[in-house]
């Protein structure tokens, strides 16, 4: 299974490199590809690290699979949006299909997390910790159920921990356990959050983004 995961990761990385390399450096196509890749990469990171924290399962493999339809497909679609010259029907159809698949997967994830929680998690993936904390608080306040409140608390805690605000994160873990007793103890909730942050940083790096945040 590990060998399969490594193979999928290599394919995802290769697909992203090919998609970006197909566009001339400095061209509008290249800029469009980079923007599309970043957007797709963020979706893959949210699905992998944050989704894994919230829903369980194998977050690393989930993010790698998300990377194929996220970062690589985003780069392909973004590159085509920037390139005006290449109008080949086959490439356009393939890019559109990849775009639809990515959008469907992200829509499913957003539906499960809640739109506001997804936006908060995306801010966390982009190292915008202060905004992520604010967005998570807003998501918590308007959450329709206990599950969405739990997700919001986890995202806020992860943003606080990664930005060095342990004093802000610490009171959140008992709240998480109160909302969802299946999470175990407050200490376990914190360990799960720290583990997710490590995965988050790894996935940023694998997606071509800086692993560590330089600002909050």
C-alpha cells in the first residue's frame, strides 16, 4: 500500500510539473497555470490534512489523490485560460473534464465541512492564520450542528497552534471534546491537531508551496 501511495504521489507531482512546464516561463499561460495550480493545491491540502483531521481515514493519500485533480488539473485549466493561441479541441475537452471533476470533489468536501469551514481551512492552508482564526470563529457562531462546530474549533486550534498561539488553542480542546465526545480527551484532540499540522506542512511542500509559514 505504501508503494502504491508513493507511486500515486510521483504521478501527481509529474502531472503538475508537465502542466506547468508546457507553458513558456513569464507568459500569460505560465501565470495562469501557476494561479490555477496554487488554487488546486490549496484544495488538495484542505482535503488531505484538514479533511483527514476532521473525518479520519488516510489523509496523506487523500491529499495525493486530490493533488492529481487539484493542483495538476488546476494548472492545466489555468494555463489554458491564460493561453489564447492553443485552442485544440482535445486539450480543451480534457481540461474541462478535469475542471469539472475537481469542482465536484471540492463541492462535496465543502458540503461535508460547511462552506465557511472550508474557507477557514483554505486560509489556514495559505498560512493566513489570523484570517483563518477569524473565519473559523464566524463558522462556529453560525454552524448548523455540532459536527460543524467541531470542525470550526479544530480549524481554529490548528491555525492558533501553527502561528504559535498555544494560549488561544488550549481552551478549544475541551470544547471539541464537549461537542464530540468520540474525540477522546482534550489532550488527544491536541495531539490530533498537531499531527494534522505536520501533514499540512508536508502537503504544502509537496504541492510546491512553502512548508513553513513566514507570516500570520
